[in-house]
C-alpha cells in the first residue's frame, strides 16, 4: 500500500480557523509518502527524515508520551482510529519539517489513510485534528488537516471554518506561488498558540462569535491585548473574502496589497511575527515581479508565502496547487 498526503501553504487567513472564520490554503506538491503493509498489533513506521522508528500499539492509551517526539502524531492518529490491525512501513517526505508548510498535518493524514479505512475527507480531517490535540497537545484549528484531505488540483480552498463549507478558487497560470524560509525554526509554538486561542476566547466572551462581529464592536473591548487579537481576526476574515475575489478577477495588485495588510495585522495586532519574518517580507516585496508576501501558518518563524509573476526571481520552494491526499494513486476527492 502506498499513501501520499500533501503539505499546504496558506495564501491568506491565519489564526482565523479556530474561531470559525475564513481561510484560503492550498494543498502543495510537496508531501509525505508512506509505503507498507497492514498486519500485526502495532503501527511501526520508520522515518529517516524525522529520525528513528515510531512503534505504537494499536491499543495505545497515552499518545502524548510516545517517543521519538514525532511519533506523538502517529500515536494520536492511532489512538483516534483504534485500528483492528497494525501496519509496518516506511515514511519519506519532500516537505521541510517544522517550516509552517504543515508537515505534521500531512503526516497525520498519511498515517490515517495507511492505518484506517475512513475515506471521507472531512471525517479524516476531523480525526487528525483531534489526533494533534491529543498527541502533540497543540489546540489547532481544522484548516491544515482539511486542505490536506480535501485540496483540489489547480485550486486553493476557501473554507468557512464554522459551516465547513468549501469552495475551490482557481489559481491562474499567470501567477507563481513560493514559500521562502526566514531561517528561523518556529519557536514557542505550542504555548504561544494556545495563548492566542485563549485571547480569542476572551474576546468572544465579551462580543460573541468573532466570525459575526464587526470592527466597531471589537473596538469596544476594554482590554487592549484582547481587542487587538479580535481586530486581527475580524479584519483578516474580510481580507480572505476580498483576496479570493481579487484572484478570481485577476487583480493581483489588490491581492498583493491584501497580503501586506494581513502580514501587518499578524505582526502588530496578533503578535505572531518575528524580526526575521518582517525583514524577509520587506525584502521580497522589493523584488521585481513580486506582488505580495506575508508570513504563512502559525508564525513565530518558519515561512513567508509569496505571490509573484512567473518572470520574478524568487529563491524558495515554487509551489503548485495540488490534489488532496491519495491512497495507491486514488485521490480522496
Ligand atoms: C497552525 C494550525 C492551524 C491554524 C494556523 C494559523 O497551522 O494548525 O489550525 O490555526 O496555525 O492560521
């Protein structure tokens, strides 16, 4: 059996998924491959890239204690799936690890397809999201796992993270998308991510669901930090809608300007950028042919996503919008 799960890059809409907001990620042509066979009573996966072997009993009860560290993602999925039999195989990846291109969601979805029989993209995504909460202890939203399981070739996916409705937005051939690493690994991710989530919950306790709130309403939140977090979320949801529309009508100037606004909002109001990310965004925006750049994913290091004309010279991963995860060649959707 051979399984491939893509990574993802988020074009716009960060830190909006866990309050039921809008996101616009795309599945990419880099990803995780698992080759192996079912059998036995443990999931045994070797990964040269991650280092070592994950050996997880099918009846695992405490996935967070699995070792080596990356095995917690495998253990989380096994704990959620409760498969009847184990699996023995090998993991390879073309994704940079921990760079903000969803190497963890890609691994989770690949393991879920290798070990279990669930093939509905939304159900696969939900179980992998729960696996990340249980295994890695990161209270992530649904964006990464859902676009990995439900991405559409040649398109980004506009996801309403409340209704979970998805609309494929075609990426035209006359734009190129890159991810460029800022040189810093992501730091403080788990705890800082949980803190941002808590700030958003504090805002919602005052103004109700942020996905329905207006900027005027969030400006009335008394606590400055909570007000800023909420302002980012509400303004970012608006930018996702406008960006999708701009891409669809070929207005790349507007799309690039929205990426700039998104980066500044993540930097100033949501406080998830770093000096290295800010400098990289500035440098890229000054490169001929680049129409926009912003940090992508959770922040705190990792990658910048770049929108450029095909002639632009950008050194980084040139990413193609790709199809969802697939089992032995058959795409999930
Ligand atoms: C991580 C999480 C996602 C999302 C992004 C920020 O990638 O896994 O659910 O919250 O951060 O947009």
